[in-house]
C-alpha cells in the first residue's frame, strides 16, 4: 500500500507534529482551524461539525457524570469520548485527571489533539474499512488501537513504526481469525478485548480471553467495556463487577484491568 508523503513532511519534526501536519493537509473536512480558534477563545465548538453525536445526555454535565463514575468505580478506568472535548471545561478536567480519550474517526482524533490530549492517553478505534484514520493515528504517535474487522489489521501493521497495542472487538466478524492475525504479527501486541456493556458480552469476552491463553499462550490483561452511561453509576458498577467476577471464576482467568467507555 503506497503512502503519499505531504510536501510539508519534515524528517526532523516530531511524530506528533507529523501527525498533525498530515491531518491538516490531507483532510480539510476536519476543520482544524475552527477547532484551534475555539480553544483559543475558550468557547464551545459546535457539535454539529463532528460526525458523531455526543453520548452524554443533553441535561447532564459531562464533568460531573465522569467524576461520579470515577468515584463509584475506583478500580475501573473511566474513559471519555473525544467528541465530548468540545468545551474547554471538559478538556481541562480530562487533562488534569489523566483520563484516557477514545476516538472513532479522523475528526475525533483531530479534536483530541487540538484539545491537548497526549498520545499516551489516546485509544483509536478502527473505522470500518477506512485506512486513513489508522494512518493519521499512527503518525500522531497513538499506540493503542481497537480493531473491529480483519481488514484493519494489515493496515495497522503496514503503518506501524513500533509495536502497537491492539484490543480486538468481540463483535468482529471472524473473531478467531482477527485474534490469530494480531498474535502472528511482529508489529502488533494483543493486549485485550473490547466488548459491549452487558453481563453476557462481558462473560463471553473473558471466556475468549481464556481461550486465547490456552490456544496461543497469550495472556490478555485488558478489557474495555463500552455502553451507554446513565445516572446510576453504583448500579452499573455492581453489574460490571459481578459479571467479571463470575466469568473469571468460571474460567479460572485472572481479573483483567477494566476500562469503561461511552458508546
């Protein structure tokens, strides 16, 4: 797969700067000048310019909601969607508390970079059959990726400049083949799985992690659970904890590091 180099690409620039340059020059639809202006003026950036719709209810303050979930789930890493970084208040809180941010598109990645989120705190989700977001994320030094199709794996492997950490979504078509492809790669590390927020998918994910350990000899230590976040974090925490504890006991699998993200 050929890689077209930007005329502004400078070998001496940092990887993060290279990523930003490529995003700005390769995709005018990302509206980076508008994002930068918004952050300079500390004003709200119109959510209508983002491809996805926010998953935080309109009447809920995102900072209060995430703070409540972090308090109710001290053993779970509560993550934030990049599309929620449309106000300076949310971005400041995310940076201050070291919250990990997930991006699902090129525009969300651009928003996170503009909001000052460090690459170590970014997780990029594959976007169907689109290869450009993966390329931009690698150029921005993002190291953690969630893939949900077998087609994304060779693309990520092609652009990887160092070993990339990969989580495979349990809803990936031909899940076994996707996991095998990541395990066989010398540029990708299978570190965990990604699943919907419910007892059954959580149980199935940990069962799959046990199978990976048995068949491939790889212990996957991370599980990202994605779903709608409501106003009862304590109840949701109980559901997650019970599902994980039951599945780990049934499959004699060590408790993975858990993360919760809005979907």
